[in-house]
């Protein structure tokens, strides 16, 4: 079943790319074993790195296939690091970029979420995300947080290569065409139908 999911995920990524869009894998390293909602609080996952392996496999497969961007999870893994993965140099720089060789853009999850609020002010959260190696720092639906972040980070440096990684996500100029009349859509539909019958 995991192999089928990896095939499906790679096909979805290729489909987005063929339409001129960049895929984002999320939420790394995985939301699969926590019940709390990271929009409201910081979930804690007590598993160690070996126990997380199953959650990490889809990310590894997509990175090997050229995944252009990843969004981090606001989840703390205390057996591995004291910081949430979204703000952790261990997870972003050492594991994602170092161990997996990921070359694409890294998004932290929304810094206005409760899972990030545990780490201090908007400036504190953004500083940790930049130090971790994140390229994009979304602050959604909270104008005051955006203003605080912009005022507080005027002297901050982007991670090396950040502008190029983010620039690579820009869409390509393509003319939109409805998908269903296209033969590639028909082939994908038939392949998915076969997979669903197997499952």
C-alpha cells in the first residue's frame, strides 16, 4: 500500500509540473501520530527517529523524484530535538537538506498557528525559522503579526541560496486547458481506477 501511495504521489507531482505548477510535500516529518491540532497548540510526538521511518518514506521518495518544496510541521519530537520541526535546524538543515540532499524551497507552516506560538513572539518564531534554514515564513490571516515580523526582521539574513530556491517555484507560462478532454487525463483516470480496484 505504501508503494502505491508513493506512485500516486509522484504521479500527482508530475501532473502539477506538467501544468506549470510546483508541488509541496507536507507536513514534514509527518503528522500521522498526533491528535492535537497544531492550529491551536503544539503537538508532541514521543517517537524516536527509527520509529518515524514509515512517516519519512514518502518524503524521501518524492525528494528523490525532484520534489521542489516542502512545508514543515509544527510538531515537537522531544526524543530528537527540543524545538518544533518547523523551527528546528536539526530537522531542516541537518536531516532534510543534509541527510536527504533536498535542494528545494522549505516553508515553515503558518507562524500564526498555536503550534508556533509556543516559541515566543512573531519575531522570535521567524528568527528560529530562518536560523533553521526555512526559505518562506507564512503568516496567515493576522496583519499585526506580519507587521511585527517585518519590523523585527529588517536586519535578518535569508538562508544562503534562498532566493534561487523560491524563484524556482514560479509557475511556467502555460495556457490552461480543461483536463478531461486530454488523453493524458484519460490515461491517469484509467490507471487510478485500476489502483482503486486493487485497493
